[in-house]
C-alpha cells in the first residue's frame, strides 16, 4: 500500500509519501446509526505506519468507480512471500 499526502506547514506545502503492508481492515459498525459505519485500513511500513479511515459514503463511491473497471483485471491472485 502506498500513501501520498500533503501537509501545510506555515506557508509551505510539504508532500509526504509512505509505503507499507496492509496489516488489518477494521469495520466499525454502529447498530443504532448504520449510516455512521466506517472502515479503517491499518498499514505498517519500515519507517511509518498509519490508519486510513473511510466512511460508508466514501466506500460506496470507491466501489462505484472500481467495479466497472474490474473486468480489465480478469482473475486476480494475491501472492505474499515471506522474508
């Protein structure tokens, strides 16, 4: 997983780039307010770690954008090799 962000410090904008392995996906559900559900993607790299939290609306938007394009990938296999 690769994360690219921008952060404003004083008048300057600093670009931050980090990469790491996706470690965990956490689905936060609220039974009383289902609209408040969210998904957290937890990653950890060699020199960085973080959590990307997405709301239900953001997940729907990503799904609508990616679903039509999945045909291009065909069968996908994820291989993970140990060190």
